[in-house]
């Protein structure tokens, strides 16, 4: 099981390196484990990433369904 607190630095590093696939994957995993973690910051960060990339970007399209499942469960 994902340890949410330990995942955050890896997600931040992925964003700094512009490894958006790894960042999206990490954010969605956090949301699946603990959707309201840190006052919904993971949810907001994931939405911001999708908006930055564009909702038709392949990464956004790949993770949008899992994101929706995580935040709507």
C-alpha cells in the first residue's frame, strides 16, 4: 500500500523535472489511497496538471478516469 506522506516528495520532484506522467500517476495513487489528504491538495494539484497539459493531452486522457474514480468514491 502506498505511504501517502512519503509519496509527496517524489511527486514534487517529478513536477520539477517536468515528468508529468510520473506526477499524474503519483497524484492519482495518493487520491486512490486517501482522497482528502492534506485538505484536498492532491486533488487540486491533479486538476491543475490536467489543465496545464490540456484535457486532450495523452497524459490527461490516460489518468482522467482513475482521477474521477478516486475523487468520486
